[in-house]
């Protein structure tokens, strides 16, 4: 019995500590984006909180900001002068009694452009973190490059049906230049059941080959099931076809932006697929599955955990930009309406929107958690 308890505690720590570490970094960077731009805009920051609920620790800085660590480490917030709550809802009664000088220190007293900049800074900070992680990895580590040359064609595969041959060199897909076998795989993986045009070098001649990747279920290194496109060709492992690419600082930054955009593009493609019925919503993950993947990533190595941090950061940045009241995107939607109308929405309309936003966010969280539970049953 004692050994079972010890095993359970060790397993819990294995999953929770990496997860909490990754989540803490992503949340801190997000909230720091709000915090820094607010300070630059002259807004007084009352609270910078890591986590929600009961306070475990706090200290005040020289500007009077309360830096706090709370018991529930699943989020964070920055509360500004004049806010009624952590969601930056204005305390209208207090604002009405403020002097002109006090209003200039409040978030709600700022012009709509400054408020928009403060709100947008959180997701933008997440994107910057992702770019920095990817660019830093390319600059300090580089990456292996395998030539996009066909070494084997699987029997009965989409590649065989399309007429691919051994030693074919893939130059481009639908006009996008292919530098490596990994580049080719990425495009194929996100294009199941869609005909692609491959520009191929064969016997010194460039020809076009059309192939339609077949949709298949595969498990990644974390045991998660994904539905991806496969055409059925294998890469060459010959020494001359594999090299290590080093990046200069400029190249690494460009590659970091491209890698970040790939994650963004893939996310939108997946969401569009769910809406149109091409994709299943069971790929949406919640905190349980993210914790599991974080623990597994930590076992695989720091570089894998770092890559997961980058992907989670851009995902949180994107999620917060959705035009749902309560999220940053919802605030930006309100400010856009205010800019067009010349005045903000009524307090009643904003309150109604926030209630809808809370309902949507809670529904999404419950759905994602239910997916997590089902994934454990399938594994």
C-alpha cells in the first residue's frame, strides 16, 4: 500500500511539475505584456497575480504594485487602477468620483487606442516568446536537414498510385519550395484527402506529379492520436543526403517567424476543419492532457519541453484573441465598436456580453477536459 502511494506521488510530480513550469512561463510572459505596455501608457498597476484564489505570497514594488502568488496556478491577471475586477471591468461609480489626474492613471480613462494596445500586448508577448524560442533553437542548435528525395515507395500507397519513383527529388508542393523531407512531410500531414501538385526532379528533368494524401491515424511520441495525411514515401538515410544546418541570427529570426506562422496556420486550418466537419473536435486538449504531455516531454529532454512551451504559448496567444467577451479578443471587439460609434457600449450590453463569454469559456474548458478523460480511456 505504501509503495502504491509513493508511486502515485511520483507519477503526480512527474506530470504536474513540468506542466506547472511550462504554464507559469507562458502565463508570466502574457501578463508581463499587459503590465509593461500599461506602465508605458502611464496606467497605474494595482496587482500582478500569478494564479487565482487564496494568496500564498505577495510583495509591493516601489510603484505600489502588489505582486502575488496564488493557490490555483491555472492562470493569472493584471489589475489596473479603476478596475472593478481582474477582467478589467471598469468600476464606474469610482471612476465618476475620480479627479482628472486620477482618471489619467486609470485603465478606463485611457483613449481607446491605448487600451487596445494594453490588451493586445498579452497575446503579442506570447507570439514573441514563441518566435524567440524557435529562433533561439535554430541559432544555438541548428537542425538536421534530410534531402527531400524518395528512397522507397510503399506498396498500394498514394505515392505509388501517383507514379512516384525511387530517387525522385521533391522541389516544391503547390508552389511552396521544399528544402527538406520534413518540409514535405509538414505539408502532406495537414492536407489529407486534398490533391497536391508536386514539382519533382527526375533524371535531370522537372516534372509535375499529383498525389492525394490518405487520411490515417498515427500516434506521436506522447501517445496522442492524430489524423494526418500520408502519401507513403520514405526518406533517404544515406550520409550524403543528411546534413546539419546552422543558422545566422537573421536566418534564425526568419525561421522562428516561419515556424510560429506554421503553428498559427495549422491551428486555423484545424478550427476550420472542425467547423466544416473535415476534422474531429476530439483533438482539443484540456489541462489534464497538457499536463500528461508536459511530463512526457520532460522525460524526452529539455529541447522537447522547450518546443512544447513555444507551441503552448502561441496557442494561448491565439485563444486570447478570439472575439469572446472576457478574453482579450472580446475587449478588443468592444474597443473596435467604441472607435466606430464614438462611444462605448452601454454597461448593460457589456455585462451581457461578459456573461456569454464566461459561459462559452466554461463550456470550452469542460469539453476539453471531457476529451482528456476520453483520451485516457482510449489509451
